[in-house]
């Protein structure tokens, strides 16, 4: 990572703010020749090129972001705006409690370890708190105490440079680890990584004197003026000069911290952005930039809510909070199923797959079998109402339901067992989950299952953040599953390059009771296969296959057909056996071969895979003779053929 790239990761967006850098060739201990003055860093091109072109110099940066004061810019605690990095000098890596953002060897056997800080963390902007924290670090020999009290704006080394102290013989900085863009901490967590309790540090701070309270009032007044500047910058009449990202970040944080409801914050910011939307015909590039930032408002607001929302008092009912081991054992022994052996009752689970794999059709098929008391995948279901939150299906869900009804020959939906939520909802937001809970509570009978389709449409946090994902799952678990005793199933996507697990944080797998993946063997195939990835309280069931059939459900105003697809389970083994009674007498090897064809891409099985199966069943001595005999049976009873492509077998369909 270049010095300039590192500085960008540490400082973030520098709008009317600045960092500070310093470079010189002389020995830092040479008071006569060392040049510690340095200059303000704002991220401009020439500054980046210069700091990247000095690998033989001592290269330093200031740990704080500063704001302009009266007169010229300077590196001083009077200009302190926020701490950007909490850094310890000459500390042993093995003493760290958490993974650092970076770790540099700055001289033989000596290390500088830094924690990059979240620019939206209010603690980082508390100069009194930061100053006391730096004193604690100095007392613990993690950094040198600055006689002038300027530790909050002190220098530390950049990743690329040279230690020109005479005793270190021009030691080049060694970057041992660096993840400055991903490992970002709030001040409390960063301090904890060095073994310091920030709450204890706060308790050491004296009560504010009258003079300091007056100072705080001035700060609050300054904050109002700062907000006015943010609004003014955001609504600049020249779209190209607007900084949407930084201004929206600051506004969402300040509004949430003031106690405003997150939904109100989102609506406020969206309304403001719509009022300054560039003309798409006259300024297409600016319109696209505006639209991209508009789409981030929900994520920004929910991220701010995680960090800055005022704390609420959460109380648990003491009755039933503690249960005996025998009660827990009895509950586990009598585990119930919504679909026997497949879907647990009163549980949290997920059905995931790439786009276009028909996962939503499979989830809907599951729900409808529960609502109509039909066996699903040949297994018993528990009958009861269902709730389907169709965040992604939109108007198409009505067609899907009608097509399913036609496929299964059921009556119209008039018994209130099939219940839909077509209103977009953000279920990572407490008040939205509460609204869903209250709506479900009004149903005459509690639901057996609630399906959220999809996670991406109902989640506004960072999918790769374990904190955000765990918060989303906790809300659904505590306020939907636990209250109604139902099974909550979340429909989700896979990543672009990884298809065997859901997209995002591993907290998904850790916090769910069951998970099924849905895959489509090829782009044009009208069938899909569902595989159990996790089943916490039971054995994993075998692979299940679904075919997709098209049903015409109506005609539009022009007389054209309106249709939808229906996912229908079919037993691959029964299909492969066909109607021939002889096929019911298949031996173990033949059954294993048919199993291969149930999961084979495009229905093609390499002969090498068949022989691998043979190795597990037949001794080496008789293996070749057995293979020759079985080839004739496979071509006859199993209807398998080997076309001209050498080594591959397919099943012949008459």
C-alpha cells in the first residue's frame, strides 16, 4: 500500500479538514537538522505523489484530523477535530488483544501498531477524553509523553520510509500486516485492543467546570453552524461541486444522535435529495452520481443508528428467564418439525441461491404446502397460516400464487391461511420489526411460518458486518419467532463468486438453525436442486429436485397471456427407475449410479466417477469383470448410453 493510499484510509474524506505529514532525511535525534514542521495534507494529487516518492526519508503522519482555525493551518491541539488512529510505539504484537489495522516494524525488533478509527464515533472527537487516553498510554509505556501536551496530534510513521537514526543504520520500515480499509474500530474497541478500558478512563475525567460548560455551549453553537454549512454544501446550485457522501454521512449521524427516528431520518434525507436532483437529460453524469448516493441513504442511516442512537432501557421478564437443565433436555428431546425431518418448528432458517435459481418459487411452494396441509417433498407438514413478505416479488407474487393454485387444483384463497405483506419494510430497524409483529398479532390465528423474501430488500446494514447481520437476526428472532413460536425463513442471495454459502458475514451460518441452498444446473434448465447445508437438530436430508412449469393465469387488456412459473417437487430416483418393475430390483451399485445422475450437471456423469463408486463396493480382484457385466445392465435396465464423447455417460430419454 502506498503512503498516499494509507493516508486516505486513515483520514477518510477531508472536506474543509486536513491531516498532517512530515518528511526529512536527517537523523530524527539531530535537533539541528531534523525538520519536524511538516505540512497540511488534504489528499491532493501533488501531495500524494510527493509522499509516495520519498522511500529513503523518515515519513510521518499526524494521528489526528484537524480543522482550520484563525490564520494559517497548523498542527496543534487547538485545531484538533478528531482522532484518526490510536497508535502504540514499541509494543509487542503478542500483547495485542484484537487484530490491529496495521503493524509496522520501524526498527529491528520494535513495532508500531495502529488501530484506524471510525470517523463517526463521537468519542474520537472528544479532545479531553482523547488527551486523557493518550496520558494513560504514556503511563503504560505505549508512547512517549509529550512535554507540551500535544500527544493528541503526535506524529507516527507511515508504511513506506526509512528510520535514519544513527543506531538503526537506515532501517527500512517493514509492513508486517496492514488492513487499514477493513479493520476500523470505535475508540472503545481500539483502546481495549491495547488493554485499556475506555469507560474507566471516562470515569477519571473531572466534572465540567463553569468555564468548560461555557466552552461546551460554544461547541454546540458551532455544531449548529456546522450543520448549516453541511446543508449549504449539499444544496450547492452547481451539482458537480456537491459532496453527497460526506455530507449525508454527517447529517445521518447527527440526526440519529439527536434522537430522531431512523425512518424519519431516511425520509428527511430522501426528500432533501429529491429536491436537488439533477436533470437526467441535461446532466446525466451528475444524475447518476446523485442516484448512487441516494441509494446509500438507508445504509448510512442504519449504520449511524448502530453507533449513535440514544441507548434504550431493555428489561427482561424474570419469570421463565432461568430454566432447569431437565426442562431444556425435555424440550430438546421433543423437538418439533414444521416439515418432518426438513424444516424445524419454532426456528430460524434460510433458503439461499444465486439470482435466477428459482429459490423464491421453492420457498413459496413450501409455504403453500403448509397452508394447505399437503405433504412437502413426500414428508408430513404441520398445517397453519403463513405470512409471506414479498419484498422482491412485487406484483408478480399474485400471479405466482394463482399459478400454484392451478397446479395443485386448490380453491381460491378465501380462508385467511395465506397472508401477504406487499409493503416494503426494513427489518433491520426496530420500529419496522415491531410494526410487522403488531400486524401479525392481529391475525385470528398465529402463523406457523414467516418468510422474508429477500434479506437484501429488508436489510439496510453492511452484509459483511457480523454486528449488523447479528442485529438483524436478533430482531427477527426475538420479536417474531420467539413471540409467535413460528419458523422464520429468510430468502437470500449468494455472492458473485461463491455459490455454496450465502452472501455476507459468517454470522448468518452461526446464528441460523437450518440452511438450504438452491442451485440451477444450467442457465436454460427449467429445474433446480435444493441441498441442505446446515441442520442443527437433525440429519441432513438428501438432495431434492424441483421442475418449473409455466401456467397461464390470465389475459391482459391486449389479450396477451399472463403467466407464471410453479416449482413442483419430483423424485429423481422414481423418475430414473421409470415404470419398469425390473427397476425396482436394482442392486446397491445400480442405486449408487442413479444417485450420481440425480446431481449430475446437464445429466452427464463421467465414467471415472462411476469407477470411483465401484472401488468402494467391489474388491480389486473382481472389479474389472464386474464393470464389464454392469455396463450391459446399465445400458439396458438403467437406459444409460455412452455417446461419442469418450468417458461420459448420459441417460437415454425415450
